[in-house]
C-alpha cells in the first residue's frame, strides 16, 4: 500500500545495491513511498524470489516486500535513471561493488552509504570510499536505530541523513520519510557515520554481559561509558561530540546494546554462552561489522593515544582468549576519571589523583592493563 509522504515530495527513482536485510528493508520503504525502486544483488535465485513471491527468504524470510520493488543481478539496469542510490553492502565488499558500479554512475546522482563499518588498511568510512572512487558532490550516509526486521515490519523508527550537501539531505528525507520512518538531517557526516560503526563494538560487549547474567545497572553503565568512549574517539577524528546525543549515537547504541535482533549483540551473547568467535560468527550467517571494527578502532586509538578501555577489553576477549568475566573484573578496577569529560576534563581528575596519591592504592588497585598481560 502506498504511504503518505512527508514534506510533499515527488517520487523519485531509487536504486538499492545489496540484497541483504537492510537493503531489502530500505527498498521496501522507498517503494511504499511511491518511488520506482530497483534492487541489485548477486544471487539469481533471490532475485527471482523477490520478483515473484515478494519475499527475501535468505535475509528477511518473514516479511512481505512491496511488490513494486524490482530485483536484478544487472547493475546497469538497476542504476539507469536512478536519482538516489542507496548502498547497503558490508564494508568488506563495499569498495569492490562501487568500483563495479561506477561506470554507470553519473555526478547528478545522490549516493548514500547505509553501511556501518570501516575499511581495513585505509581506515576509511564508506562515504569516504564513495568520495574517493567517484569524486561526486552529492554524497551522504544514513545511520540510526534501524534494525532491518523491525523496519520491514513497519515498526515506527527514525534515521539520520548526514551530508554537507543540502540537496542530498532533502532528497533522502523526501524519498524515505513516511508514517513509520522519520528522517532527520545532520551535516556532521563523519560523526554520524562513526556513531553507526562504533556502536557495534559495544553491542558485542552488551550481548556478552547479558549472557553472563549481568544486570540492568551493568548494561546502563556499559552503554553510558561506551558513549563517552565513542565520542572521545570521534572528537580525536574531527567529529562533533554533540552528534552522539542524536539518533546515530545514543539512539543506535541503545537499540543494538539491548536487542537480540542485533547481529553484533548476538555474536557477543553466543560468546558469553561459551562459543568461540568463529562459532558465533558462522552460526549468524549474516554480517556482524563490530568484529572487524573493534580490531581496527583499537589499533587506531593506540596510534592516536585515545583511551578506549572497553574496546581494548573486548578486543582481548575476542582475539586473545581472555575470559570475559576476567576482563569485566579488570575493567572495574581501572582508572576512575570524569563522568562527562566535556564538562570536567578527564586529565583534571587524573592530575588530582596524582597530586593526592591513595596511601592504600598499592594493595587495592591492579597495575594498568598492558598489551600482553
Ligand atoms: N540489518 C540491519 O538491521 C542494518 C544493517 N546496517 C548495515 O548495512 C550493511 C549491510 O548489512 P545487511 O544488509 O544487514 O547485511 P546482510 O548480512 O543481511 O546482507 C549482506 C548482503 O551483501 C551482499 N554481499 C556481500 N558481499 C558482496 C559482494 N562482494 N558483492 C555483492 N554483494 C555482496 C550479500 O550477498 C547480502 O545480500 C552493514 O554494514 C550493516 O551494518 C545498517 C542498519 C541496519
Ligand atoms: O545497525 C543496526 C541497527 O541500527 C543493526 O545492527 P546489527 O548489524 O548488529 O544487526
């Protein structure tokens, strides 16, 4: 059924690259909004199923897709005449798909990444890959609390379109905004994109904590300290910390740290139940971007001198075989610094401790964590 559009938009032609759960959910929203929607994927059988049964049996088996979505394995057909191109391809394949697509892309088109990951080696976010590959002007990113299966179920939610380009922001609001999906605008593209990528790290930690029987106070502390850590990293990367108060920061962090529908949360949960990382990832059968992101972000944070104890702790559980319980105990004995460091700088608290050393510290506090401990 056609949706009532917000902001009085004229329907546009939308291309979606990616046949996974998020690409499929977004294609259906745009079609609900009366756009002509073509969706590209590699799998011929999935194309046939979407076109004939209006269902994506591999990634969203229980949801009806708007019958107007036309799937195809042919990039040229999908991209022809599209004014908005949404790219929902996991980060490990993102650049190769853009490279394959770019012969049919034109500078008038609006290119929007929906991918919440980071490219290894380059440490580029996906909109930066888009910029590097195409050199186009109309580039943006969307991120927010957007679990694909809830969107496919038309549960109410919202996202953020972030771009320095006003046309990109407006067109995405017009193309996707409808009665069950609101689209807010931001010009902090880097902050919004980092928010989407970084929160996956803490969703893994939250799933692990839940499986270990930790309570709601613990989850709340974890999410709040995660926000402090994410914004600290983002500021070092040149983003605006205020962005983390929005849907792509705290909004996405809450949903992925609380829901079993999040694949990253499920990876953490499975590991908290005793599975290995390999078992947890292979039983998922879908992408959990946080596993690579934690590795890349920890390396970058060390290089930049950014303090990220939660990400470091998680990395040691995932890759160095440290038991999650032991890591939680170590983190609880780590430095006690500032709550909101944009109000009281962390360094002021640490300096005060140096000026007033605790007489009993040596018997109570373990030495700070070192790589290889
Ligand atoms: N599923 C969700 O709830 C949300 C996902 N995202 C982000 O969207 C991105 C895509 O995720 P999903 O659609 O959920 O993933 P998915 O795991 O459901 O599907 C991935 C899709 O990418 C395709 N793919 C993988 N490698 C490819 C290649 N080399 N060439 C062409 N296609 C390839 C797969 O065939 C599949 O169709 C991820 O970065 C994720 O973080 C963002 C918001 C919500
Ligand atoms: O980003 C998401 C929801 O906003 C989806 O999270 P997962 O990739 O963990 O499923």
